C-alpha cells in the first residue's frame, strides 16, 4: 500500500506478526524522525504477517520499542501497571492500527513518566496483588500462576511459603500449584504468598486472588471459532483410473508460544483435524519430546476433538523449540492420514538477569598511565536469546571509589566490557586502589525495561619508579679500627615513596668518590632498605687516618621517563680510622740462609729481627724460639741473633730437601701485647761425612759359578759430588775371600760378585766388600754381604730344605710366627674348657621330673648351695624324687619329708557298671569324690613342698600347710587357671567354685 503521512505525529515503524495461533506482537517506539508510515504484506512472513517495507522513509528499531500483544479479530492491549490499554484492531484498517499503536506508546511513556517510577531496583514482589482467572475447577497439581520476586543483587536465597499450605504450594521458581483438587466458587479466593531470605530472615508477602471465569454460550462458540485448525493435507486421488495430484497445501507455519505464560492451563493452542472425520470416527494423538517423550506431559491433545493444548509454562532457556508429530487413526488404530509436523517455537521473554562470570574482577593499571590505557575486561552473560533484545547487554559504571583526583577516572565500553582510563593523574602514592561498581543491563541497556545486575571491579594502581630514593641526612659519620674487615662502619638511611619491597623501592648504593683503593662497600638491608657501609680491605692508621666517601642512592630499576635524581640522592660518609696495637712482623719472612752441615755448636748463623708497624707507639720487641725440631738453634731475646747449639746434619730426618725450618716469635709490650712469627730456612750444603754401604746386604747363589751372579750397588746418604760413582773391591784378608770370590765393576753405581772357584760347599758366607765414594777427600767403608750358597736346579733356583732361613727369614719373623701359633693353641684350649663347663652346668641344672601322669610338684635341683640356719649336716638323699627314697622305717625322725606319698592301705573306689542308668551317674560321681577326699595317697599331696632342707629349728618359722578340700571348703582356687599348663589338672579339680 502507499505510505500515508502520520498526520502531525512522527514516523512510527510498525511490525505486526500474526502467526497461525492468532497471537502476535506489535513493536512501537518513540518518534525518531518525521516522514511517512506504511504497512505492506511481507512475502517472507507468510499469510497474516505484516511489516514495514525496507525503504529509507522508515525509522530503524531501537531500545525504546514496546511490544504489545494483539489477538486477531479482538482487542490490542498492554498491561501498564494496573491499567489495561485497549485498541480495536481490524485487518482492513492497518493504518488506523499503526496510528493507534503509536498513540498507545505515547500514552504508556506518559504514564510511566507521570507515575515517577525509577529504574532503581527494589527487592521484593513487583506487584501488590497477583490475579489468576481459571476456566474450570482447580485440579491437583494444576499450575495456577507465577509470582515474580525481584532479587536485585542476585545473592539472596529466597524460600516461598503459602498461607494455605494445604491448598497451594510455591516452587523455587515462583510457580504456584494446587496441592489438591477443589471447586472454585464464583467468589474470589484469596491467599498470601511469603518470601523469606534464608540468611537474613527478611520476609516479604504478596496477595494472590483466584477467580472463576464466567462462560457464556456465545463466548464459548466464539472462542471455539477462534481456535485455528490444522487440517491434514489431502491425499492423491484417482481420476479416470490414474492418480491425480491435488493442489499442494501450504506449509504449516510454526506455532509461536511465549515462555512463562500465566495460563490458565491447559491453554489451547490449535486444533488438529482431518477431512475424513465426516465419514469416520477418528482418534488424534501427538508424539515427540514434550508429548510422549521426555519431558513428557507438556503438550496434550484431545483424542476426539484434536484440540492441542499446553499444560504448563514453558522456559525457552531449557527448550527453545518443540518438534511434534500429529497422527490421525481410526477406532481400530489404522492410520488414516500421514503424520504432520508441528513446530512450536518458545518466544523469549526477558526473564533472566545478566550474570557476571565473576562477582569481583581484579585488574591493574600502572600509575601515571595516559588516557585510553586498557585496564581490564568484565564479562556478563544472559540466558535469554542473545539475538534478541532480551539478551543484548550493555555495560556502564555506576560508581567509582574513591572519586579523586576525578570521579570519572575510568570508562567502560558498553558492548565489550573493556575498561580503560579516561583521565590522567593516577598516582599510587595517593590512591592505591579504585573500586568500580559495574552494571550490566539487557534490552540493550534500556533502564526502564531491561534487567540489570552488578559486579565489582577492583583496579589496583601498580607502582612505577617515579620517586627517587632520598637520604635522610647529607652527611653520615662512622669509625673503624685499623686492619679490621667485614665490619659495618655506618648505616645510611633513605626514604622512597614507591611501593615497599619492589624494584622501584629497593635502593642500590654506589660509592662515587673518596675510595680509589676500593676498601669500602655498601650493602643494602632488604628489610629496612638502609645502606650498610662495610670495610672489605684492611685500613692502615699509619697511612690514612680518615676517609670521606661520596655515596649515591639509586633504585634497582631506572626512574620513569622525565624524572631526575634530586640532590638528596647523594650524601657524604666520613669514616675515622682508630689506631690499634698491631702485630710485629719479620721481614723478610721466611728468611733463607745457606750453611754447610757439620757446623759446631756456638756458631752464629744470622740475625733475625722483626719490625713494629705502630710508628706512633713506643714499644719494645723481644724474641723467643717457637719451633726448632732438632733443637739446633737459639735466639737472643733482645737483638735476635741466632746461634747453633748442636751440629747441623743435612742427613737428619728433620731436614727436607736440604732445608731446615725453624720458627721464631716476636712480641711487643703494647696493650694488649701483640706478637708475630717468622720462619728461618737454613739451606744445608752437603759435605762428605757418610761412607757408602753395600746394597743389598743379603743374597744367594749356586754352588757353581754358573748360571747365577750377584749384582750389588752402594748406598750413600750424601749427595753429589760426595756420592757415586763408587769403587768396589775385595779385601786382602782373609785370603779365602779373593780365592773364592771375584768382583767386577759394571758401572759407577753397580758391581757383580761371582764365585771364583768351580764349586763352593752350600752354606752362608759373609763376604766383606770395600766401597769408596767420589768425595773430596773420598770416603770408603767395608760392608759385609751375607751370601747363601745352595744347591740349584736347572733354572738356578735353590732347592735346599733350609731355604726359608737362607732366603732371609729373620729371627723376628720366626718369633712372630711362633707367638701366633701359641695364641691359637690357647684360644682352642679355652674354648674346650668353656664347652666342658657349660655341659657341667647343664647337667647340674637338669630337673628331676616324674612321669607325665604324676602331677605332684617335684623338687627342682637348681644348685647345691647348702642349707641355711642350723642346716650344717643334712641328708642330700631328701632332694631325690619321692619314689626313690628309702622306706619310712629307716629314716631319722626329725627329717621326714611332708610331700611324700604316705603309706596307707589303698582305698576302694566305686566301680562303674558297663551300662549304667543315667540316674546313677550323679551317685557314682559323688561316691568317687568322697573316696578321693578320704584317700591320703591321692594326688596332689596336700603338704608343704620342701625344695631344700634348712634344719628343724629355723627362726623364720614354718609355713602353714594348705588345707584339704574337706577342711577348707571356702578356699578359692580359681587363680590356678592363671598358672599355666602345669597347674591345669589341679585347676580342673579344685577350681570353678561350686561346680
């Protein structure tokens, strides 16, 4: 149609959707521009759907759009507060509908403005009274209505209760159900619903009013006519013997059903009908999720009329679309129509508040950041349809704390949630943290109709190095004793406004002047950030009495750009050196002198003196000998002259590498006295004072010259030129030496000794050899070589029995072997004696036991230790077993054993018959017990157990005898059960009480 002017009104874009259910929504909005308004049929929306043509003369949708439900052929209305606005709608007058809807939107906005309602959230029920109109009596489990509770912060846990719990109950989602079935009278039924916070116990209430909807005949017919019918598509028919295709039916549009509908339920949706119901009796059914599949029972169908209804409110966030299939069968269950698909779209309502992913968001921003610096991103989600206004979120900052230096230091992108800085002046030293209250609102942020939720954004201002360290004083003072290291001289204190214990706060100290030798260092105390001036190299008072250091303080990280170090970052440290008594020192140390060995006692070697570094102290030094291993030297305590007191010998074991070391001590008389040591090294020059000796001193050879020879050399403790080469020779006497032996010089250090005769009888011979060294003058010596002459085999090895002795097994070795053999024999003998003694003790401690069937206590022979008191001569035969003692007639009267078997006539015990009567068993047992009590020989023998005879006159007295069962019936013998298996039979006989 043509676009007509909206009269004096602004342009009003309009979209009216009229689905097959005859329900739809008209969006209206506040005027945005002037122009023409028009409506035309949209081919995409199907029959009954109308929308604005996409031309430039129409205004776009915005968040101020108001959705008003309409009913085809009826009235257009929207509940605003307690008022209901109506507008008559007629398909033939679309322009009037558009104008009316626009007028309604203006009236609605004016009503809201006049009421003074604000967008602030108030906890509680948004309505004072909830009303529900029921078309029938109340049934058990029937959902009646849904009460909404505004939970602004989203943290409250609310519990609902009914004032009439016997009739009504309220679920956690606010849905009110009937507990039982009861008729609802024409008068209004009223009850209260309570909401109570589980934590704070805060309580709210709202009234609910139920009324019975009056039904008039004409209205029933009218409503029945208004329910849209869905007819099964017609089947192929035969025409002249051929199948003729009918005209294709239009596709069944989906049913749009808003979520959270208040009813009444069941709510009729559409009627399913088949053209064959005129000739056949049909039955209708629906299948699919929501009908006969989980969740079951949401949609029901009247099998006779085909009326499809919904039984409860729907929730788009759970299921956004239902796909059902409608079936038509005859009364026999035969399919008469092909199933048709029915799609039910759950239209989203704004019933979910935005929810932030975190209730508290933490972010950081460096201080001094420029405007536009990104800080953090907050995110909220909305369970409503994200493609509709209900799920489109917008963010904004509600508050900022603190509000300095500006109340708007940050801004947020209303779509993405990005928080950035918009003002300069972030200073951590003034404000360390900002707290922002962020609000997320759906409906594209519409404050009137959108639902909101809040979260907290905590922004921490991080520190940058924008404050240099500053000394608390321009000059620091300290003092240090000389020659001391690793001590703290002065403590430097600084202040830094940056965040403590960060690289921007941690101070680094540097000595920029006054210490060219590097004798000082400054370490930083990690806790206090103070600078500790420390001496790292010894300081000499005599060289420098005071140091003036220039010190600079910096941070571990450079200062921020554009910030310079002030003069307060530099200070002066004045260090005074304290004079102390220092150790005397020898120079040079060690002192080396060269002397020939063999110097006589009393020879002055050198003067070894020390110096005192304390030039400003008048002190005397005295010397003492500290170390002289060979005790060859002495030192004058005043002048330090060193004199020999013994002959110096280079070959002494105290001389290492021709050097003899002696240590001397120099001590002053200061306070406190100090001392120092010095070492004198005497390099001893060798003289020819040691004659050479033959080596080895023992050898062996065969009786014949061949095949063996003896190679010898010389040992001289002197060194060149007083040692080799050596001259070897044999003496002239005795004459047998040169007659039997010959010696040949191989080189300057070795010679060879051979037999001169063809055969020499086996034995040990001592051959003297003259050895002369090369000293000036030379020194010679006659050394004895012990030679064993033995019989040899073909290999030249000795085969004599006494080879071991001749081979050089000395007397000491033989004695050691003999001692080992003797010790081994003694150990074996001691082991044998110990074994015999153990066997003897074992035999002495054996118990004299009776056979196993004799339960009498026997005497245990532990040891023959003798008696006590008056027991000087006793008969050891009393210690034997009772069965082996001699008859009573030959025993002395005073030493009779009381635990022996008494000699009496054997009592006659009753004899039990082979097959006694059960009644006689008790008499038999009683007779046996009586006989046993009167039997003096029956075990155990109740008498004193004699373990050793101690005499008849013991001053300790006698132990009383144990009473027998006949005279001591009150005696308790239950303790015998605890004495082990040896007393088991006795415990069985006397234990157990009356049993």
